[in-house]
C-alpha cells in the first residue's frame, strides 16, 4: 500500500513539473505557427536526405548524352 501511494505521489510530482515547465504560453498562436513551420521544413529536408541516401541527388551515368545512341 505504501508503494502505491509513493508511485502516485511521484506521478503527481512529474505531472506538476511538466505543467510548470510548459508554462502558460505552451499553446499560443505564435508557438503553434513556429512549430508548424519547423515541421514543414523538416519534411522538406527529409525528401532531400532520402534522395541523398539513395544516391538520387546526382545524375545517373545512364542519362549521359555522349553515349550512343546520340540524340538527333
């Protein structure tokens, strides 16, 4: 029984600490806008990172125009 109350007390302290660290302005319009902008930038960079990891950021030698058949 004592362990149960100790666990509940620790959870309560953790929740109160989280609330105190977020503060009152955790969900203001400015923070929401910055968060959305950051997520959008990260998603844009993810496409470039995947292309780089797959080796698609440089042109393929299969597309080289100096190889036959020559373009007309």
